[in-house]
C-alpha cells in the first residue's frame, strides 16, 4: 500500500507537470487583443525583436518553475512521511539528545536539511535561468549566501513556532489551532516591525537616498502626502540584479519606502517620482496594515482547516504515514504540507486583493504627478529590465501576479493621458 501511494503521488506530480507545460507552451495565448495592438501597451512598440523573444522564453520557463515548485514541496513532505523519514528524524533526535529540550531542535534541523537539499535543484535552476537571461548579476557565492541566510532565518522562526505549537496540541487537542493563532498575532506584528531593520539588512545594504537633488523632489512629494522624509531609503541591488523595484515594508516607526539603486540608475527623475508616488499611496492608504489584517484572518481559517485535515488524515492514513498521533512531532511534515497547500489555494484571493491595492496606487500616483508619459515609460522600462510578460496567461495572472499586468497598467495610464489631453 505504501509503495502504491508513493507511485501514485509521483505519477500525479508528473501528470500535473505535463499539464502545466502544455498549458504554458502550447495552449495559453499571450498575444495582445486587437484593440491594444500598436498602443503604448504593445511590447512591439518599445521592445526590439530580440527582447520580445527573450521575454516570451524567459516568462514561460519561469512560470513553469513556479507551478512546479510548490506541488514539489507537497510531494516531498508526503514522501518524507510515507517512507518513514519523519519517524527516523525523531529516532535520531531521541538518540543524540541527552537533554529532552534538544530533541525538537535536532528533529527540525534534520527535516530542514532534507527540505533544503530536495528543493535546492529547482532553486538553482531558477537562479541559473535569471543569470542566463541577464536578469540576475549575482555571483554563485553571493546567491548561496542568501540561500543560507534564508535557511537559518526559516529554521530560527520554526524553532520558535513549532515547540509552542506542539505544546499547545498536547495541552488542548481541540483548541490548539485557536490558541496558536492568538499567539501568532503579536508574533506577526513583531516580525513585521523587525523586518526592515533586522532581517532585510542581512541580505542588502540600506542607506538614505544619496541623490540630494532627487531627494528634494521626493521630500516635496512626500510632504504633500504628510509622510516623514526619513522613511525613504535606497538599497544596493545592482550587484544582484538588473531588474527594477521599489516597495514599502515594516510597520510603525520602522516603516520604510525603499528604492532599488537599479531603479535610480535606469529611470529619470520624473519616472522615479511616479514610482515614489505609487509607494506613497501604499503608505497613505495603509495597505500594509490591511494586508496584515487579511493575513491574520486567513491564518485563523487556515489553522482551523489544518487542524481538521490533520486529524482526518491521521485517522484515515495514520498507519501508512507512520503517524500514531497528531500531537507527535512526526506529524510536522503533514502540518507543513497542508499549510503549503492551503496557502497555494488562497493565493488567487490574496493576489486579487493585492492587485486591487496596486491599481489604487497607480491611480493615486498618476493623479499626484499628472505625468502619464513618465508613468508609461517607467512601466515600459520595468518590462524591459525584467523581461516581463505584458499580457500573461490567465492561470499565471491568478496564481502569480500580485500586481496588475503591464497591459492593464499601461492601458489605464494611456486612457488617463487621452482624457487629460481632451480636458485641456
């Protein structure tokens, strides 16, 4: 039975991969609707033939890797349970730890190392792909350093969460999911507060904007929105990527609006001011707080569903998965697998909410700067630098896109430009 379940799981993953490959490479139509051809949203008007080909190739492969990586994670955790690795990790932890308190950290390090090794090939392929298409400029040593930082941050985070979670399971078999969620609220807020000043600097160098002339313009823009100037930062990314970006992170006094130096190097002042106005909207309309609230509500539902699904799974297939009791640490891969599955299923909803906020930010920015030409050209340059698809396939947009497509963004700005011109 165990062997059959393993074969069926691998076969299901392979069939899923073939379907995704067929969808992305043979079925999905990414050509522009007729009414947008020749418009400023048409990539043929601002990309050359070579760039168009590279964009199509890169996007298809990158999307394929995305759709394979998360189900591969489910397969990994399922096989870890099915073939007794989770049971072995617990046995190794029990044998090597003289102090009982060290058993869970040792179990976690074994599980984390196996997960890192299993997912490393896909991560490396993604890195190599971005290097091949000149998106990434990062050396292997630098990339490996970031991977190891990711590993230890994730391990440290779970080392805090997992012992508390399983202690709650033993104390309250029916309500652990609720008590766990209540504890996650302050923990999430604390991590969001620390993110810009503790975690992000582990990866990159942050400093106040060096271009003082541009800083003066940004300060004037920020003043209109009643934003303190100290929340604008520049981050060194040129050694890692050719892509452009800006974002908002953190909460409270640690909230920051951040510009990549690649954005500063590739865009002119008017284009940067539009992007800054976009990020200012996130700050003004408190999108990050709405995001946290939405995340906490979904996590409450997610933990409840995880509780129900874990109990049902152990009752039905506990013997095959080598789990006698949900409260046993051997059930942790099952917890991770269910959580990952629920996050994937929830991504269309969270992405939809994010796209709405990003659309609001675009509208806010163009009303604030009233420079559609700079806005459109900035999005065109973002498309070029990242080899982005202007009109992605539907499934890609639903499951991957936290921002509106470039077709939606540029066409909205073009409509504003036409309307604004007619009103003058």
